[in-house]
């Protein structure tokens, strides 16, 4: 099974929800179209799938989980729009389509990214959020904010920019990716548990540990695919990291070494689920499909 096939149901639900919210919250047509371009033109929906699957496992509130999944995908989409800008990675292709600043213009892309980010927190903070208590909802907002900002994703991107053209250690590379990619994936797990029943909170550290290992493995796989993948499947230029002189696990460990590290992280992720007294088969399948993908 492909990752797109596995996440199809979640992708359909989240995309319909986001399209509805963008129409409801937007007053400028060009800005709305740029926001839709950034968030609705494909994507595997890894973070929403993880969040909604964990919420389901933890017998969580379905409406709260869908809203939270939409919010986390809005943050992810904003980060990609900004990452692609000339001042950052200067990419022209994303998900097989022109990047937002190419399809529109640089100023509109910046505003679209800003608007997606703020919409995420607007949706997640609206009351009521399904049947959740206010304290749970506040914890979810806090988890997403911490993962998105200077202690999470933005910090990782800043480290990445500083590391471009330099040889970094494996420890430094891990530190960068645990923030740039891993923080938002871990937040998906945290928020998924927070959607769940009270009993599930006992196992929050285990779900988060699973997501931590999965997030890093996901990045290692991305680094491998940048070398051995192809542009048509990847939806972005193959070899773009090498061309931009980015620090990667393949650069540091070689393809074979990176593949061994990927397997080790996958094993650790699965071990993190072992003590959880819920049926985690869907997470095990998700990790298998995600980490063996070809794009």
C-alpha cells in the first residue's frame, strides 16, 4: 500500500474541512487562492493522519481531532510556503506544482503563509472545540505553538540555514531535524492524545516517543530519496538538497549508512508502542508504509 492510499480517507476529510474554513475566513480572493494553493494542492497529510489515528486509538473526540488535524496541516503548509521563498530555500517546485511565490508573487506568498499560520490558531482556539474541556483545548494550543516557533520548527529552519555549506556532526544534524521536522510530528501525537479519554494521558509519553523516532526517520528517508528518488514522484527536483549544499544524513553517513540508521529508528519507534494498552496496529502499519515509501 502507498502512503497516499493509506491516508486517503483522512486527506479527504481534512481537505474538505480546510476548504470550508478558507472560504469562511477569507475576504480577499487573491489571498484565498494563494492560501488554497499552499495547502490544498496535494501532500501526504502525515501529521493529520498521525493525530487523527492516535485520537481514534485513544477513543477521542472526532470533531476536535478533525479541527486539530486541520490546524496542524495549516502550520505545515505555511512553513513550506515560507521555506520555498527566495530568501530561504528558493525552490520553484512543490508537490509537482509551482511554489506559491512562483504561482503568485513573493509578497502574496508571505501573506498566504502568515494567514495560514494565524488561521491554525484561530481554529484551534475557537470555543467549543468538540466536547473537550477548556483546559484540554488550551493544552493543545500550547503544544502547537511550542512546536511551531523558536523552540521548535522555526528554530530547526534557522539551524538549517546556518548549516548550509558546512560540515555538521551527526548530533548537530539530529538536533536540527528534531526541531525542523520532528517537533510538528511530535505535536501531532501530543494533540491526538489530548483529544482522547482521560486514561490515555498516562500513555502520552509513549505516543510522543513513537512520534519522535518516526519524525527523525521520516527526515532520514527524505534525505535518501533526494539522492535515489526521481523528480516526478517526489514532486520537487531530485537532488535539490545536494544542489543547495544542504547538510543531510546521506552526505554524513552515505546511502547505506543512512538506510541502516533509518531501520534503527523504525525499530525504536515500534518499541515505543509496546507497552501501550490500546490497539496500535494502525500506527505500526503507518510507520511501515511511511518509511518504505518511494516519494
